[in-house]
C-alpha cells in the first residue's frame, strides 16, 4: 500500500515538472518573437505626389528618381514596405519625427534647420534652387525684330547704300548718261534708278556700261557689294542673334528682383523658407499690388500658373524646373531659368529616429554602393527624360 502511494506521488511530481517545463517552453516561444518585433517587418514609407521628377503617381503607379532609388535599396536589402501617400514634404518630416513613418522618400534638402530636427539617410545627390519665368512663343521673334532695327545695323545699311549710290553716279558720269537723256525718251530719274538697281543686284551689267572705265566701276561695285554682304551676314549671325537671345532670356541678377515678383512654390519646401526670409507674404483676398508668394499644389501646375498669369515666376529645385523645361512643348509658353544654383544643398531620405540602427546602416550602405556604381546618376538622367525614355539599366 505504501509502495503504491509513493509511486503515485512520484508520478504527480513528474507531471508537475512536465507541466512547468511546457509552460516555460511556451513562454519562451511567445517572448522570443517579441524581441524581433522591435523592428517593423513592413516599413512605413511616405511619398508625395506632384513632385516631378523625384516622386509622382502616374496611372496609379509611383515613379520618380527618389521612388526608383528606394525600390533599388529595398530590393538589395530585402526590406518589405508599404507606400503611404502624404500631403507634403513637411508632413512627411513631421511623421518621421513622431515615428508615424519609418522612411520619407523624396529629394529632401538637408538644410541646417532640418538637420537640427530630423534624422536623414546618407545623401544621394546635391541640388540647388532655381527661378523659372515664362516667355510666350513670339518673344524671341519680337526680340529679333527689335534687334533688326538697332542703330548699328541701320548705320551699316546706310553706308552700303551711300557707296552704291556713289558708284551709280560714277557710272552715270563715265557713260555720259546726261547726253543719252537729252536724245532718248526716258527721264533721268528712271535711268538713274535702273543703273542703281543693276549695281545693287549685279544683274544686267552689260546693259548700263559700254566703256572700260564703266566696267572698272562695276568691278569696284562688285567687290564692295560682296564685302558688304559678308559683313552684314556676320553681323546678323553674331550681334543680332546674341542681342535677341539676351532680350528673351530674362535673367535675374539678384534677390532684389525676385522680391518684387509674384512667386509660386510648393508648400513645406525649402523654397517656402527662402520666400519667407525675403519677406514675401501670402496674397490676401483683396486686390493688392505687393509682391506675394503663391502656393502651388503640383510642380506641373507651375506651367499653367505662369501661362494664366497667377504667378510671374516659380521657385523650386533646379532639377524639377529643368524637368518642366524639357516637358513644356504643349504648354504654350517658353520656360526660362532666370536664376539657378541658389543655395545648393545635399538631398536624401528622412528616417524615423526609432528605426532600427541596423536597418539604417543597411540603407546607408546600399545608397553609397548605388552612388558608386553610377545608378543614382542613371536614375537622375531617366527622371529628367521622363516616362518612356528609360535606358537599359545595369544590374548592380
């Protein structure tokens, strides 16, 4: 009896030990994945529409330099992510700081103010701001016509006319056209105009001279006419074209000129910060003649805003404005970069401060490798060329 009781107690102790071991094993299996969840399995990646050529959505597909570069980084590092559309770059920056986003994918300027507040990836390019203004399709023609009436050209034409007039008078005197007028039916003005026209055009020389001295005058006229023609062509090619281009380029030389214009910009960008520094205010509902900064939803809307006269200049990243220049064929205006290279700054992705340091390191190393292999420059060229113009991309 006692032996059976002891055996029963030993069985009960074994069962309790087995149960405790199972509970410990279950607890370990539950707690172990919790450590791995400190880093999200699917990264929250913010993107902004209407920011060509860095990021934009076309036919439901996200494209652009920054989006393509992030895609390459994620594929190389086997990072799973989902795209989250945001309203502006500033909203993405704030979301990363609050850990509502893990990565903000855009060509984000690493300005001093932003570096104090936010965390960024390794920069992948450098870009400055620029100012774009618009000329209508006839501006160059008007400038060229204005140059055609320049005093220099008028003086040259007047000198050539005077020389040809003198030579016509010599032919009149050498060939004794005065006596021909007395015995002929044609008046002196009619005959002189005929002589002047033939010397001017070089057609029908034999009709106006019969003497050797007359032919010598025609030869001198031929030399003068050809030399003058060459000088005029050279003047038109060099002086007039340069002057016409200068009239049509509409270059701005300083911020003082910028501060008296109505300038369009995208909200939440360094362009807005610069306009605030210049003291440019938002337009109010009442009529005003003061310069103002005008928000624009999409960088593509800049061309329409310039054409409609809502703004007379656009401040944005130079890369964006050069993209607009190359895609402005059907806009009805001629975009011109009036200023460029303003405040060049490095550009990169914004990162959440709580993103796993190992993931940050992998992202930075991948960006560095892609820059070194030339893929970033290739993506930049493709972005400027626009959809449908991608080149054969190498595998890195």
